[in-house]
């Protein structure tokens, strides 16, 4: 790397880190982030087209195309770090399945609680099991708020029966058609041919009915929640609850139209989040209103601190187009003060197949030698010290539970902005089609239809009209294997 490029890379990194750190702090002050959670800024941000996630709410259910689009959007693992540089490509669903395979009953995990063989530890274990049983019974017997004088388990049974009836009707239709074909066709090969033709032409409605009944059972019949709690009441086997979660994941798997690609279904809240984005874009008016939060931050020259650029970091930034721009332009941007304003919405990610309770289950532990997480406190320490978490914890130490999407983004640069304006207007084909400032992606002239610039008395205002995912909220797993003071930890949790 020549000296000019190395210096430009250093300056680009300084700009990105300083701006991202300030913006991350501003978002964190607005969002309620629990001690077991972490906010990671997405660099560069993910530009969204709301049309990709829009669907007609008057329809009975979300179309397959939209379900797959939402599943793909949130299935990438986010590193345990202040910044998520690019996307790692690791699937949340596959990583979760691998993590489940590391869970075993405490009696088989070499757990210290059992190794002590102390009366106190065993008493605490029995107390925890008793409290879990009572809690599960309370859940199953609690009222279904959507149905008068009916418990959750009663609703579960009713939805289960409706699904079973749909399956039975589907099977009876098939059996009836086989009889009809056999009455009119004597050759076995012709019978099979006609039967397959009939299936192709006539079963789509029946299959859709079965799927609709199943989704109704899942969404309104407390299917996974009731089965998880019933497993506690019905069986002492912790592994049964693990297998139930795997089954739930299989049931929530959706297959793309190509018949090969599979994705794990999710539920995003607000359910009409894409419509809310579109409305906000059309209003073009900033301000807080449910579910929007207005966030502003000022990035000053004093925010910039030079950090040593490693070759791996330079390569990563270069591959993402974050180092484009001349040395002079980067120098000018470093000298500018920037006022950032944006409207943000938190979109929560629910995965009905992901049973987070399993990682805090007192009857389960990680296999010795195959750890999952050092715990939230240690993970936060790695983040604050800007350290990479040890490779042994890289399998599934966390999972994303929400994303932060920004709309009506305004970047007001103060100072001599002539170099920045030149960079935005450049048609140099050697440059990438966009620039980045902090997490934000600023398209160049070829895509200027969604970007507007305006000269101000102090510099330049850049308005980004397309919404961008700028951050992720992650849930950090508890320490697994259980810490040495597992008995004390169990006592506090009961």
C-alpha cells in the first residue's frame, strides 16, 4: 500500500470510528438497553426499499415472498462489538441449532453443582425444579385474554383440533380420489399418473387451509409456549425441551419458490413496519411520534482520534468501499463539524422457534470443553476494551432481537465543504457508487434521486431519503458452562 493510500485509509477509518461512536452513544441514550443486551452499529448501513416488505394486510396471511424477505433480512449473526462491519454471513438459525447441540443435562455436563454433592446444592436443585413446575402450571392455567373464560391450554387444544381436522379432511380428500381413480383405471401406472395430476391441480386450496390452521395454532393458540411449559409439567427430561425447540425450528422453516432454499420464519413488530417507513418517507417531516424517536448528535473535530490501522481492517474497509476518496477529501472531512439528525424506529425480532429459556435452564449446561458464552458481564468488558471475543465463544454468544432503522437522515456539514461536494458529484468510474459517513451510506450522482444536497450558510446539508438499518440490539447469553458458584447462582434465581 502506497503512502497516500495508507494515509487515506487511516483518515477514512478515523472518520468512520469517530462518527459511528458518537451516533451509537446518541442512539443508546434514547433506546432502553438492558444489561444483558448490546447495541451494535451497522457499518455500512443497510439501505432498505419498503416495497420489498410491503404486503396487502387484507389478505389472510403474509405472502411467502414477504416472509422470506423478512427472514433473510435478520438472519445474519451480529458480532459482539460496538460496530458490525459488513455482514458475517453466519445464520442465526444454524448457529442456534449448533448451540442446542452443546446443551446436555447437568448430570452429564460435569456441572460443579453436582460435583460438590452437597445437600445444599441438591436442595436448591429440587427447589428450582418445583418452582419451574409451579410456574409452568400457572402459565397453562392462565386466562387467554382474547377469549372469555378460557385458559391458554384450552385455546391450545381448540386450535390443535382445528388443525387436526384440516389435516384429516386433506387426507380424506386424497383417499376418496384414489378410490374414484381406481374405479375407472385398471393399470397401476395410469392410476398413479392420474392421481399425481389430480394432486397438482386440486390440492393447493386444501394445503393452504392446513397451513393456515397451523399458523393460527402457532400465532393465536400458544403452540410453542404451551408445549414448552407442558414439557416441564409432563416430563423431567430437559433434553425433551431442547428437542421441542428443534422441532419448532423445523416447523417454522419456509421454502423458497425454487424448492431448495430454506429460511427460518420470524415475526417483526410493529407488523406494518415497512408501511410506517413508507409513510415517514412521504411525510418528509422529522420529529418524534409513536413508534418513532428523533435522534440528533454532533460530531466535532475533537471527536477524532487516530487508531492504528491493521492490514486486515484496511482490507475489510476497502472491500466495503469505505476507503474511496482522495487524501485531500478525507482531510477536509476530518476538519468538518457534522450535525446528524434522524428519525429512528426500533423493529423487534421475534423467533417463535428460539427458546432462550433453555440457556438459563438450571437442568441444562454446556458440554465441558465446548463453551457458549462467558456471560454478559465479560462480553461487555471485551466490547468496552475493544477486544475481539475469544474464538471458543464465537459459536453463539448472542443473537439479534431488534434492529434500528433510520429515516429522514440529515447530515449538516459545517466548514469548507467544497471537497465533499466534488466527491459527491464525481463520476469517476474507479470510485464506488457510494460514500460512507459513520454508518450512513451516501449514494453518488448515479443514484442521486434518493439524495438531496443543499448549500447552507455554514456548509452543506445532505438529506438521505431512503431508510437505512443503522444498528442492532443483541441479547447476550448467560455464562455457559455454568460458573463455579452454580449453586449460589441457582439460589439467587429461585
